[in-house]
């Protein structure tokens, strides 16, 4: 229905400004079932994106100062029952029930556990690795928190980066309990000086059974 062909190599091809619209500037709707292709497709043809194109193929950003809604990218999925999910970023894979499924090598997907919401998959070949990196500052922390409605970090795994004293901590029941350093493992002891260092918080004499 609309085809825009620009000879310009640097100027903006299409610009939409709607300063008073409160319900959306661009709206796409299709009353018929989509049987192939994509509803909206952005394709870079010819040469690849230059290294200076830091925004990537599609860039979505919000320049306003909103205190009530911080969603820059929102996917809302309506399932067959008509219920609507609302979240900052929601990508729903209907075949698995996973909200976010990142695939690099699409091998066989095993039966997932009910409640799995994030899957990172790279198992096309037997030697493939699926990894997730948390990059922190040279003396900062890389942390995964396990929380609930009453405590955001009731449990967790934390790695403290340091030039000479890296430390991994396991948190249980809102208490740092297991400490792992290159000098040893401490249970109840944050600075283990033996291969295994046990410390009791009650009588100072831990019991091993």
C-alpha cells in the first residue's frame, strides 16, 4: 500500500511527529490471519550495517521524562482466552510457554519445567556451550538474587571482583552463609584460611555429622 524509495544516502526517509497524540503515533492492524512472513519487517539489504551504526537495525528509545511508565519496548500478547499480559518486555513462545527464548543453535529442546520463563539455547552440536555473562566493574559485584514478595534478595549468588581477593558468596535465608575464595571454602566464615573452614554462630564449635 505504501512504498517509499529515496535516493538519499544520509537523510531521514520518513519522519512522523505527533506532538498531541496520546494513543500512539503509528498503528498497524490486520483483520485477517497472517499465514506467512511477518506483520512488520525491517530488512537491511545490500551491504551489512557499518560499525558506526551503533543503534543497530532498529532502535527504540524514549526521550521524555515519564514517572508513571518506564517501558521503552512493550510486547503485549493476547492468548486464545482473551487474557492480556502486560510487562516491560514480553516475548511469548506459545509452543513452550517461555516468555523469553534466546536461540543461537536450535538443537532439540528438552521438556521444560513448568514455570521456566527464560531459556538460553545453543545445542545444535554436541560441543556447543550456552553461557550467560554478568560483566561488573573491576572491584564490583556480579549478582543473581532470588527473591519473593517480602524480600528481594532472600537468597542469591554473588561474585566480588578484586585484584587479589575474589570472593564468591552464597546467600540463604537473607544471610551470607557460604564463602568461596582461592584459599578455601568457608561455611559461616567469610575469610577461610583453610581448605574447609567451619564456624558456628552459636557456640563456636560446629558439629559435623
